[in-house]
C-alpha cells in the first residue's frame, strides 16, 4: 500500500508554495524589468536611487518662486482708495457689500 501524506504536511507545502507565488508576484511587478535595465545602464547604486527619491519630496516642500510676492491690485474700493484687492483668495468685505448693492466686479477694476 502506498504511503499517504498527512494533512499537516500538505498544508505546509501549500504555505510554502503560496510564499513562493507571492515572491514571484512582487518581483514581476510592472516596470521592474525596465527599472533593472535603467539601473544597469547608468550603473546606479541603491544610494543613488534613495537620493533621487528623497530629492523629489524635498522639492515638494520648498517654497515656490511666487510664494510671498505681492501682486498688483486689480480692484479698488471707490469709496476708500486705499482698499485694494488682487483678485485672489476670499473677496474682501467691501467687495461683498458693494456686490450686494447690485454693483458688478468690473465696476471696481483698476
């Protein structure tokens, strides 16, 4: 009579095969082959790749060239000439009040 394998041995073999399948899925992700070709072509090290990825996140956190610069005003309060608005952000109270009175935004253009 042939020897029968136990249920525990079959389950262990299934877990082993599932682990191998997961490893193959991870290695065969789309783009891995192209990434390996680029790494080989330019002789990149893991440190180079880490640096490239880190620089990308640093650039996102840097201030842009327009941040903090003043814009020329596009609109001026006809009643109080010192009150101006560049047209960005929330509308100033004076614009909202005058628009409630029936005036149009073009009426305040500089």
